[in-house]
C-alpha cells in the first residue's frame, strides 16, 4: 500500500522516531507533522494537549495516511483516547512500545521512567508497564529542562551532565536496571544519560521500539508498501521551517527537504 505513514509530534523531537522508521522500513512513505508553533506540550494542560492532538490527527487523516504514529510521549500519555476515537486507521504510540521493551528487559523488576511533567503526571508509563506485569515497581522523574537543552544542541555539555545527575538521583537510588527514555528528545542524550546512570543500566529508547512495532503491524495487517522504489518524505510544521530544518537534520542524521508550513 502506497499511502504514507503519518507520524506526529509537538515539534522536532519526533524525528528520532522517523529516523528509526527510515532505517527499519526504508521503502515506506512518511508524512511528519511537527507543531513547532505550539511546542512544548510537556508543560501544558491535558485539555490543551488533547485539543492540539485532535487537530493534528484530523490533518493527517485528510492526507490519507494508512497508519498513525504518535511519536510524542506527552500526546500519547494524555490524548491517546482522543486520537484513537477519531482514527479509522491503526494508531501506534511510543508509550506502549517503550513499556513493552522495558518489561522484556528488566530482571530486577525495578524500572525508572523519565519524561516531561505531563507524561510523568499522567502515570501512563506505569499503567502500560503494569498492564504486562503488575509486580514491576516503576520509579518516575520528570526532567523538564532536557527538552530545551537538546534543542540548544547541548548534547554533551557540562550543564546537561549536571542537570542529568540532579534529575536521575531519585531514580538511580531505587536499584533500577532499566530506564525508559520517555520523551522524543531524550534518545539524543543517550550517551550522556548512560554515562551518568552507569553501564549496568539498560536504556529503553522508544524510537527503536516504535519502529519494530510499526514493522510488525504493517506485516500483520498486510499494509506494507510493495514498491521498492525511493519513498517520499514530507514534513509539515506550523512555524519557523528554517529552525526546524537545522535542528531536524541533527535529529534525523541526514539532510531534510520538503518542509511545508501549515497555517491553521
Ligand atoms: N515531544 C514531547 C515528548 O515526547 C517533548 C517536547 C514537548 O514538550 O512538546 O514528550
């Protein structure tokens, strides 16, 4: 099926998921939506986030996507129901994918989760993890400063390291063996977080888990693109496409073209 996969996020961060998708499913067409005019979502109310999520879902459905991927952990945490209620096509989200990998990895059944305040306050990761195994203890910590630090490009900066030490203190003292990076931006801090957390802690990067889940869903529903010709990638943003492009190329690890601005 030639219809695109629709991926959406509050801004540029969801490109970490797009990158994993491009690697795992190199022939799939992708339409990405980044709400760069209204980012960050992670510090906004549930009602506001749900309202934004509804608008983006409608936009992508109007582009005949065959599958919706909620790359934004914050939207997945608080607006999952709103999105699935609207969508006639399957909806996958980063929280289920990340929770499943955390459950598969933990041996000591102590899992840490970090994310935006909205994601952590929603308790969505703990619920998703307990859905698979109610014996697992989940320790959560919101890390609101990580998003601006990543957007600034301070991926290996002393300020980011000190911030990470401070945030991770509370989860690291709980003898966790698995830490879920519950935000689109955090995979870019993976080396830094790994060095602060220590090599013995397994970091769950929801981008990779999401690409795996997408591949199996397409396979199962017989929706994989049959043509092995170069795919089309289109990026819609709501503001400042130049900044999206420069930061986006860092997230994507490759040149980014075909960026269009949407005026609501
Ligand atoms: N995309 C958001 C997330 O994954 C991070 C950025 C924001 O707060 O909007 O939670």
